[in-house]
């Protein structure tokens, strides 16, 4: 679970940095900031004495991240249409007021949802093993 936490955080950092360097806007760094917190917690979770507590804290951070980004999931079909339109870049997509924000929030959600499901499974297995 510690490695998966670290990988999830690093994925979000890469997502945010890619968005920042590709589109030169500061708001796409939000996934990187959340990923930084998750990565730090992932490093802390390698200590077996703190693992359960740190994973619980990480789950709370993931829930906060999902509460901010999950509302963009229904926009995925519209984003796909923007990508499939020849000659149209995502930044110029007229279907959304802020297409980059929708894109990066959707991807962030798609990274965080599996982590939340795996952490719930981790908690259930830990509880059943007692």
C-alpha cells in the first residue's frame, strides 16, 4: 500500500507539472500540490508502526481531492469530442468555459478513484485480520 500511495502521488505531480509546462497556467498545478502531500504521506507509510494512521490520513486527502474534482467526470465525453475534432486544440474547446480545468480535474479523479477503492480494500482486510 505504501508503494501504491507513493505512485499515486507521483502520478499527480507529473500530471500537474505536465499541465503547467504545456499550457503555462498555474491552476493546473493543483494536482501536483495534492500529489506532493500524498507522496509525502506515502513515504511516511513505509514505517510499519505508522502505516495504518498514515493511510487513513491519505484517504482523507484523497476524499478531499475527489470532492473537488469528481464533478468534472461527466464532462469526459465532451472532452473526448474536443480531442476528436480535427484542428481543434483542447484549450480552444468551446463546449466548456474552462476546458483545461475540466480536463485536469477529470484526470485527477481518474487517478484518485482507484486509490480510494484500494485503500478501502486495505482497511477491510486489516479489520478482518484482527
